[in-house]
C-alpha cells in the first residue's frame, strides 16, 4: 500500500535500479549488434561462463520505443509484421523504452522448438496468412539478454546482472519469456 501511495511500481523500481548503475545513454535498436556464438574445436567447462541452450530459432532484437514494438533480425531486417503476436506482447510490456536480445521459436506438438515450423512462419508475407499462422503456429520470443532499459545502456553491466533485470521485467509465461 505504501508503494502504491508513493507512486512506486515494480516497473519504476526496476528502472530506478538500472539507472543507478548504468549510464544515461539512450540506445538506438537499429544500431545494436547482437552477441554471436563463438566456436571452439574442443568442449570446455568454465564457472565464469554462462551457457545457453541452442533453441534453433531466429535471432531477433525486440525493442519498444514510444509505445511502438520493433522486431529486428541480426541483419537489421524488420520482422515486426512477420510475428505480430510477439510484437503485441512486446508492446504490452509495462516499460516505455527497452531493447532485448533473444530468439523467436515456434513449438511443435511436444512443446519443443521446431525450425521447420519457424521457417514456414518466417516465409509468409501475406497479412492474412501471417494472422492465420499467428494462431495456428504461434511464435514465442525467448529473451536472454537485456541491452537497454529506459534511458540506460546496460550492455557494459555483467551478463548475470542483465539477466536478473530481464527476469524481473518479463512474465514467466506467454509469447515473451
């Protein structure tokens, strides 16, 4: 009750936490380079590294600025119209400005990412077919890095911290996880 009375919310608390340690430097999503995987000849284990599952999806930056959602491929192509259900979920998040790095996937009947189903979705260009596919083959955006929040560029912060903020920012279920 005291937080509501003071005008505090989960969102404002997170933005304040980020702003306290990250520089005030708005980030243009069209100028962000995604972090790419690095190959090695031999496997290794290192407690200082963070390991991610390979999801077999399309790498996308998800951004929201001024109320509009934007989905960009790592080559800078706009996929907002290709995955409208993901764009709607990004737009519905209670933050005005942010950039997230992740992958969009389409699940099979067993709940596992299916690259062939994703390719089917990714090739559609007709708006009616895209809307139908959004229902029949819904996409899920699996976020794994927070690059900017509010007016703060968080890329210089430790990855584990950015993941913690991202977890506080996103719902546990739905088209954006």
